[in-house]
């Protein structure tokens, strides 16, 4: 968001300060709710406060925000007039509402919108999702699972169909858990158990499947690759508390998913259900591009992008994936090699800053979906699976690959920021 309005030199009255603080607190709450990382949230709120004549010291973590406010007219000598602590649930990326919050803040800072009206507009963003939005979210899980099975795992047609069907079930569980706190705590574990059980039963009694590929692709959206990447980005930018907390949350999710798959497999064996685990002929190479387009559309739905941003999101996903493939070919390694991931992250980061600069909208519209196919969540899942199966050498080797890919993504995003400087905080 733009923060170029000069701060006033005259002290604010108590009522003026309170109005500005209320608006900034609501802005911080919305940015956190819509998945903004801690460094960008702190920068955005501090910049908005400066434009409104306040000095804000912001501390953000995945589950809380602490902000102290002082009148900018008193300079560095002013003590904090108000300190607010907000306990919040972990946010989820919602690109449409993030763009709305950013636009409201820009209008308030520019004087086009009254502070009280801006506050009411931010509050209005908390409207519940319609049944169509929830249905589209469930559909995105199925499309994502099927496209990943085709794009990365080169599974057979039947694997793709089963993975998509399981993805729809997992999407339904996830949507239900949004309004049921007790279910939300165990939703990852339940989803892993359901995915493994359904795949095993179908493989045993209906048609043979590549079990590991089907389960991995159906769970791919739940695997916290994005959280791992954000955690490393925050740690590298010295936001240590937030980064370590996010890293711990991502590891806990990986453990729940891994335990769920292992437990479900053991239960099936115990009751005498044995999967026929062998692969049928894979999909032809020409299916890669249609699968990529389906994945791009699914990610636009998953991140709740506005309809006007769908073309931008699709282009970002496609270019990010093609850059990964090109970098892998140049380095003579696999498409998911560290150099290919670095090149793609650099391109996506530069594109996001360019878009934010000239479109005057958050660069997250490009950055978040653009790196989703790069994040190595599946590598972390496989590493945990190998460790739980007592294959320690392979588990540690896979964990090292996970770390290398995470560093490659973060380095690429940093160099992207150097290539095209960011003019906006989001």
C-alpha cells in the first residue's frame, strides 16, 4: 500500500488519535487474517500509521499482534500512548479481500475516504462466505489433486481420477472444519486417514493404483510447503519469533499427515485389506500443459482471487512452472532441482514487485500462487514418511533436499526484490 502522504506536525487530539488507532488495528487484523507474512504486515501497518500522523511499533506473529502507538508530532521523544494486544488465529491467504483491504487503506491515506467509513469498510470484509464460494473451494481441492497427479507424478488416468475424488472429500472436510473448532484441530489427521483408506480400498477391490502417488497428490494442498517457505523467509529477514513459530506449526502439520497415512495403512493391513500397489501405464506427455492450466485455475480458486485477477494468477503459475523446468534443463538436473526453483522464484518475485508498482495492487496476487508449484511440501512429507518407516538415511537425505529447495526459493525471492525494487509493502 502507498505510504507517501507526509505526517502532520501538529499534535493530535485524543479523539483523532483514537479514531486513527482503531482504523490501524482493524487494518492489522485484516492483513493478518488474509495471510500476510509478519515482515510485510509490520511494514504495511507502520507505514500507514506514519501517513496518518502516528508512530507504530508493530510486532506480529502467526497467532498474535502487539502494536504500540505514539503521536508523530512529538518525534522520537514521544512515549507510547496506547499499546494493543490481539490474539488471532492463523491466517489463510485470501487475495480478493487482501486487495480490498489494501484499496481501503490507500483511499483513507489519500483522504478519499473518511477514517470512520474506512473502519466500517474493513469490518464489512468479515462477511461470511457464500455457499457458492465454499463449493468452489471444495472443487479446487479436487482439481489441484488431479492436476498435481498428472503434472508431477505422471500417474495413470485412474490414479488421476481417484486422486481428484479424494481431493473433493478432503476439501469437504476442510470446509466443514472452518466452522467447527473441534474438527479443525484434527482435520489434517482425519484427511490423511481418509485419503489412505479410500485409496487402499479402491486399489484392493476395484482397480490397482500407485498408492503413494495417489495419497500424496490428494493431500498436496494440506502439506504446509507454503508455511515452510514463509517461515524460512521470516527467519532470513530476522523475524525469528514469527519464523520459528510458523516452522513449528508446519512441522506439526507434517507429523499429523504422516502419522495419519501410516496409521491408516497399518489398520488396513490389520483387517486384511491389501492394496495392489503397482502402476498402470502413465499419462502421455501432452497432458502436462492442460494439467498446468487446470492447476492454475484451481490455485486461483484456492487463494480466493478476485475474478479480475484470474488471468494474472494463471500467468504467474504458468510462468513459474515453466521457469522451473527451464532452470532444471539448463542445470542438467531434474525440473525440481534447486537451480530451477531459484530461477522461478526470482522471476516470480520480480514479476510481483513489477505488478505492484504499476497496477497499484498487492504483489501477493502474483507472488503467492506463483510459488505454490515451487514449494517443496511434498519433499517434507516424504522425508517424514521415510523416518517413520525407519529408513533413516533416505529420510535425512530427503530432509536435506527439502532444506536446499527452501533456501533456493527464499534466495530467488530476495534477488527478485533486488532486481525490481518493491514500492509497496504487500
